[in-house]
């Protein structure tokens, strides 16, 4: 800051002096003194050229307007110009190059950045052409032409090298192959980079000579170098030219392709004061046909000045990443203690060469400071990584450069791709609904979820999204509260990340802009779900209108960076159509429906405005519609029944002809061809309008009927007393009807209801039975939904159902049975003709009032009554006529005759009874109620005739009576002696009024018409026998033939009648036999033989076997006759069996128990012993018994069994998956202990055996 303040005040001081001079007549020397003093203070070591060579300085500065042009303050330079070297080349017509990489004559080497290159070039010609250089960046200082026979064309050019220096310079040719072209180069180092030429160059030219004569020049900077350059033409090449006196560093070249050209260049350090006149070159061949041209230049050295300092600190490669189009702040330190310095910033792909590209904007002249920045606008940059370097410029010192320590990475411009998923929007939404998503809330992938997508390539902040509604609805009027929700997986069903921005309450010109701040992650797709309300205050969209959402333009999505946006316009897939939404309806009945004739009002949203004539159009355009019933029968309300229609309400009348019963979710409003998604509950209740009944003359018209009786005769209209027909509307296809609380059976009547039992307008019914009341409600319940209608005041008329007894004679008590006999407030207590009475056929009214109830009226059959209808009237309501039969008092003949013995066992016809008494039974019944029924029988032995006939019979035997009329069972008990008998039976009825006798001859007795013989086998046939005596046993013997043997005996005896044979015996010593007591029950000791199946008289023979030899036995005999009378002989008898000298014995020996699996490969081979401890044994028979389990499969298999060396025998087991088997194998001989035996069992292949047991049985005799 101090440096800059010093600079400022120094300038102010000089300005003040200048101003003071401009308004005074101070001698010019005073101005000179001041300027010199200023120069001295700045350490200037050489005197400067001040203002002019004219002595009259004051006259030139008399006016203020010339002051700025005339006052100059010159700085001294101490840095020395350094001659690097020269180079040369020649040519003719075409251009040619001079190499700058191998300079000679000076310090040598190649041209570097910061070097000053001076090029003197030209050619001989016959006209004024254009000599010079073809390399870019050169400044042409002079272009001279001199006319003669050989014209001189001469050009002097210079270039201050910066960055990567040139390696050649291209010099222009003469355009003629015979005219020579020459080019010389001088290269100087430490020239002033800003003004490398100290003053304006001077030129000279002439003809008639080839010798150049450089004109004078007056430099102004100490240390300046004078350059003399000249070109001459000639007839031949001239190689011995000499520079002016005092000039060195000469470089010259001559060429003669026909007409020669020679060029030379040399230098001399300026003395520091005055004009330098180089004078002419020498030793140059010349003629009057030649011409020449010369140029004198002064090179200004680099000013001695403290160089500035520059450090570029940012970018350093850490966090230095931007996107094309971003601004980046380059951080640097820049200082110059003496001058005002700026730095130009460049970018480069490497950190060397200073050959980058300039950064425009504020970084072109970045100012001084520590930690200061300049802003780099990266718009248009090629993405990549770049170093930044700066080059200083303070007008004095050489440039200072510095590269940044790291790179800045510039990424490709951020791209923002706007799109939409493939999933379709929700097909329909309800008008008036809030918070409705355009997507299905159950969608789970981008293929099914409708969402806008935003994908940022580099990451940025999403600032806003404008959503445009493009459907047919007017969003600004009808929609509200648009909100966006987002996630990154495109799966709405698993939840969203959150809401983006705030809800936009209202649409403006069909758009809603949601503003928010969402940091987008590069490369991540964000899915935005649209939610809105389908209502806006008093407005909502009409059914059939569509709702579509679009991002209409790329600019409708704004972010924090100037990213490149693409994809718009884009719309969510599919189309959402608005459905009307009925939310309520007025009801007439039970808050869920109405009957025909009722006018209902439906309220909701989105009905549109359907004019008259368009209110029955379910498939029309917007602002047409209909009211439909979609449950309980599909039906559309006729347009004439819809009395009003507005967007949020409509009214219609329920027509009795409407072909629907409605129901839950039945009432549906359609608008614009869109049906309400959630129909309202509306039941069209059934209406019962009338009842038709029997049209007999005596039958009241209307809601009357009797309890149904299938035997009723048809009325003229084909109904019966108990059949009614109910008519109305909306009764349903099926239903139930109760009358006075009981279900009425439906039964079709051909003349009514189209022959059906139940239709939607009619039902044919049977009045239920067993009704408790006379009057009440008829209630119809529709089956489909349980909806009802009630008809009050249905009356059930009296009905006679029968009589108790069913028939009766005159004067007999009778009860008229039926129902609904009490039609008044209470039951009648006395007869009243035509009001409360009972009339028999022949107009005979009952006169005896016994009792009267709802179901029974008791009276007496009046005299003169005949068989025919009886009618009961109660409170003026007459019953049906019921046929009554006047009966006879004679009972029916007896039926179902049976006979049983004393054990209540039935005796078959001709059968025998061994016990008494005998029970003779029958079934009794009379056609007249009341009285007593008595059973009567007559029995005789089979050889004696039965005597009883019609009327009273003294031989009759009577049993106990039973109350009439029956049926009842009557029995008579008799105790006959042993004999053969027959019998017959009848019934005697006493009417309960007259007397009764056992012969059925009393005044009140009425015998059945016929006696009935038992068994149907005619008189004199045997009906039963009586046998109560057991057989008599005699002649018992055990002597044979044959006589008792060693193991057997034969018992014989005789009976007096056919009887069975049985012997009871035990081994008892003969001496004890007489006192031995046998148990009567054979099962007690199992000591009885089987009873013989054929009864015999004599002899009875029973063989006893398997007796022990040499043993005493005690026995008795038993016989039973056909009647079951058994005789057990009271005497015991005995016998003895003979002794046996050679007894036999059968013994079992164990061979093997449970074994493992036996197969063909692993047969059983089991050793065993047989021991016979008795003496002199003789084997009688031997066999082996094998038991086991086998598996053989689908076919039978063989099993081989062998004992010792005997021949093996093969046994076949049947096919089975698993089964048990037993093999009995006969053996011829066996080895007795201590000898051993072997059992071998071998199954066929594919068969497996498991032996459970193996035993050998040996039967042998021995000597005791």
C-alpha cells in the first residue's frame, strides 16, 4: 500500500509542476531541472532525451493543450542487451525458411521465450512487389522499394517471442527463378518486452548504386543497440561486404540465380547520447543499374526493475472440481514493490512450457493482493483436468510466471434428464376426492408406477418443478392442492422418501409450480409422484373429463446450476378419467331405501350438468349421464323419472316398473360414460298392494283365508279356502311370506302369477296352519336382501278339521275339532243362530252346548242328523263345511289272534306248549267311539266241535275289557290239561249305557258279527298241544356191543316218547360212582356229550371215545322231548376201560425261534436234538411245522425244506407283498439224542423269509 501511495503522490507532484508551468512563463530550464530531479530520484544513470531537439522549448509549451504530448519522463535501464546470434538463408521465386535453432555469432543456441528476433529480407526484381515474412506474429517495421534496372525490394520485421518460441521464420520469395531472394536474422535477449524498439526506425533508399547507406537514428534509452540493415542488387553475388565503421555482429548473404541480391545486418551499442549515423556499408560491388535500401533501428533493453512476485495457490487438486459453466475462483498472491502489476491467467494440460490458453474475463488482468482471487467462467471449456499459471505484466520488468500446485477438474456440463416411467396412471379417479395419486398406490416398479423421473449427471439442487395439467378438465377451476412425493426406487408401494416442496393450493392457467430444495445425487434417478385434490371449493371435475399431467418444457424444471436439460415435454403414461362420486342419497325406509313412488335425491361430485333428454344416457359425453341400479337386477332409471340434474345433486322417482330391487352398493351414477366406482346402498323395498282369495259366494273378499288344507275343493277362480295371491311390485325373484307370524307355503296356481309360485309382482300362498291368532299382519320378505313390506289386518277364518270321535251316532257326544273357532273378542258361551252356532247336514243345529274353545266345540249329535257337512259359525264368520259320518255301534271282528305258553313263548299253529297257562289274544276295535271292548274265546279239544255262534254264548270265556273304540289288545288265560286243542274268538262291545254279561247278552252289549277261528285251518284242526311231562328213561347199559375197549365205550337206553340222547360222564372210581353228584349244567365241567340231532324212542345209543385205558368211569343219561321237557336220569352207572400194553406219545421239540432275513443266498441251516427217554420206542409219524413271514412280489415263489439228508421238498407260497405262511413238512426218520439233526430252508431268488418258529412233532410208542 505504501508503494502505491508513493506512486500516487509522485504523480501528483509532477502534475502540479506541469500545471504551474502551463499558467506561467517559467523558463524551460526550470522544467528541465524538475524533470532531471525526478529522474535522479529514481536512480536514472544516463541522461535522457527530454522533449525536443529544438532550442525554443518554451515556445512549444505555451499552451496547456500541448503539455500532455510534450512532457515525458524517461526511465533508465541497466539490463544489457545480449546478442544471441544470427542466421541466414537465400532463395529465389518461392518462400523459404531460416532456422532459429542454431544461431551463431553470439551466445548461440536457439531462440527462447523473451528473445527479440529481427528479420531483414528482400529480393531483386523489376517491379514493386511484397517482400516480408510468412510466419505469424511478426511486425513489419519497413517495406522499401527502389526502382532501377535491378529493383530493390526490402523488408525489415521483428517479433518478441513469448510462450513456445518459433523454431523457423518463413521468408517470402521473389516470384522469379532468376531473381535472388535473401534473408538475415539477428536475435537479441533482454529487449524490452513491451517496447522492444526504442524509437521509430529510420529508412533510406537510392538507385545507381548497390551500397546501402543506413540513415541516422536518435535512441532515447541508455543501453540501446543500433541495428543497421541494408539490401543491394547486383549483377553477381557479393560476398565481401563490410558493415559501417564501428558495427559488429555482421551477418550477410548474397545469391545470384540471374540477378543478384545481397543483404547485410550489423549492430552497435549506442553511446548514450546524441544521434547515431551508421553511414554506408563498404566493399560492396556496384553498378549504375543497381539499387539499394537501408533501415536503422534502435533496440531498447529490458528496464532494470525489481521483478514482481507471483504465486498461484489454487487450484491445488483438492476439492477443485467444477462443471462446465461454473465459476471458479483462482487464488493467487501478486506483488510488485515498484510498479502497478497485473497478471494474466492461463490454463494448460501440464505444468510446463507456458504454452496454455488465456483465461478471459477478470483473470486477464488480475490485480495485486495476497490470497486474492479472480473468477474464471468455465463456460465453453472442454471437460478435463487443467493446471493454471499466471504471467505478470508491470510494463517494466520481465514477465514472472507461476503454475498452480494442482489441477482443476472440469466435468462435462451437468445434464438433467426429464422423463416418465412406463407405468400408466390410475385409470380413474373420483370427482371430489382429495389426496388422489396419479399413480396406483399399490404399484411396485417403474413398469407399473406412473411417475416423472429426473436424472442429474453431476448432482445439483432441484429448485422447482412446474406441472402442467393437459387433460380436458379445467384444473384451475376444478383441481387444487397439487403435491409431489419422491423416492429413488420407483416402487411406491414400499413407501416414499418424502414430499418434495410444499403443496400448491391452486393451479394457475392449468399449471402448478412446486418449489423446494432437493440435493440430487449424480447418477441417481428420482421418481416424482403427483397427488392432487379433485375438488376446488365449490367446483370439481365432471365425470368423463380427463386429467393428465405433463412437464411441458425443460425450463419447467429449475436447478441450482445451469445444467443442460432434456426430455420435456413429457407426460405420465395413460389417461386418468374422472368418475362421478355419489356420496349420499335420501331414503324413505330404514335409512337404506324406498318404495315405488318415492322421489330420492342423490348428492356428490362430478355429475356434470345433464340437460333434460340426456339423463338416461350411460355412455354419452361429458354433461350427459344416467342413474342405474347395478345390484338386485341391472336397470337404468328412465330419463323421464329424473327430475333434476346438477353437478353435485340429482333427483329421481322410484318407478314401480323399475327392473331392479337395488341393494348394498346398488345405486350408481354415471356421467360422461363413467360410472361411480362406489355405488350407494339403495334398496327398492317390496310393496304389497292387494290380496286375492277364494271367490265363493260365502267367502269374504280381500285379506281373508283359512289355514290351508290340501283336501279343500277349488273355488270358481281356482283358489281354495286356504290359498291366497299377493300382488305388488319389487317382490324379488324369491321371497318368504309370513301370515300372522308363520311362514306361508308358496304354491303355484295356474291362473295366477303366470303359473309361478313367486314372481317379482305376484306370489301364490297357502295360509299357514297352527296359527295362534285370528288376525294380524301379512309380511312379505324378499329373499335376496331380507327387505319387507307389511299388510295389516289379515283374518284367518274358522276351519273344521275333524270330529272327536271321528264318527258318532245320534245322541252321542261329539267334539267338533278345528281352528280359529273364536272370532270374537272371546269364545262364545251360548249358541246364537247365524252368529255363534254349529249346523249339521239337514239344517239340524246342535242344541247341547257343552264347551267352546278356539280349537274345539263339544256338543251332542242332534236327533235327525245325517251323514254330511257340518258348519261352525263364530262372530258371523262361517267355517268350511266338514263331512260328518253317523256310525253303527257293532264292533269289528277280532283280528291278529295269537297263542302263547306259560313262558310267554308264541305257540305256532299246531305247536306244543310245555307250560301253562295258555294266553289267547286278539286285537279289538269298534267303529263307534266310547264304550268297552271285551275279548271272548271258545276252545275245545280237537275232536270236539265248537258251539258258539251269533248272539249270546254261555260257552264263551271272557277276558278283561278295554276302552273303545280301540284298537286294543284283549287276552284270555286258560289252563288246559295235556291234549290237542282248537279255539275261536270274537269282540263284545258294551256301549257304556246298557248292562253287560259274560255271554255278551246285556242290554248294552253288541257282539262282533263273526267268530274268528285261530290259524285259518278250519274247525277240528289242531291249533296247539299241551305237553308238560318229561320222557321216561329205562334199560340203561354200557355193556355193548361192543364191550368197553381201551379207549372207547357205548352207552344205550330207552324212552317212552321221541326224545334226544346225551351222556354225562367223568373218570370216577366204580366204588364211588353211586354217590357221585353231577352238575346239571353241562358247561360246569364240560362233561356232556353233544345232544343228538334226531329224537328216537329206542334204543338211544351214544359212543364215548378218547377215553383213558384201564380207567373207571361214572355216567348218567339225559333225554328231552319235543316240548322241551328234559329228563335227567337220577341213577348213576359205571364201566371200566381195558388196559394198554404199548402206549403211544406225541412230543414237540423246538428247532428255531425268530430268525433274521432268509434269502436264496443265505438259507437257514439249523441244528436240533430229539430226546425219547422211554424204553423200546417206535416212531409212528414225524413232521416239521414252520411259521413265518415272507415277501415275494407280484408272482408266487418256491420254498425248499429239507431235514438231514432226506430229499428236499418244494412248497409254493402265493404272490403277495407281505404275508404269513405255515409249512407242514413230513419227515421219514430222525436221529435221537445224542445224534443231531439239521433243518435247511431255502427260498427262491427274489424272495425273503423271516421264520417266527420251527418245531418238530414226533409220535411214537414205547414199552412202559
